[in-house]
C-alpha cells in the first residue's frame, strides 16, 4: 500500500476538518495509507514538518492550501521538498 501524509492549512478548525475529510476519502479510494496528518492554523511553518517525514506523497485538499504558485515554489526550495509528490485530492488521478 502506498503511504502518504495529509497537509491541511486554514484559519479555523471547521475548514481544517473539511480538508482532512476530503483527503482521507481520497486516500481510501486510491489505496493510500495515511501515516500522519499535519495541520497549520497560524503562521507557524508546519510545512517544515513535511521534510522530516520520509514519505514522498503529500495529499492536499486543493492547491490554495499551498498558497500562490510562486509562494509554493519558494517554500518548496526553502524547506527542501524536492522529490515529494503533491497530490490534490479534488482532482482526478491518472494511472
């Protein structure tokens, strides 16, 4: 079974819960075992935790979780997320 991390980011807990639910449903339907759920509610850079876990698949509910494309690329470089696969749970997965 493939392993993954769920990353959710929002300002309120209801939005976080919704994102996590969507990601867990996606994981179940696509054969992923969730190893950890990482949530960010404030400015604390929880995305940094993604680099410490040796799992290559990160499931997110939507691209907006990662901010603008430019901001995401900055984070990806800063936190060394190269090699990680970002999977958007609200998109169809191609084989």
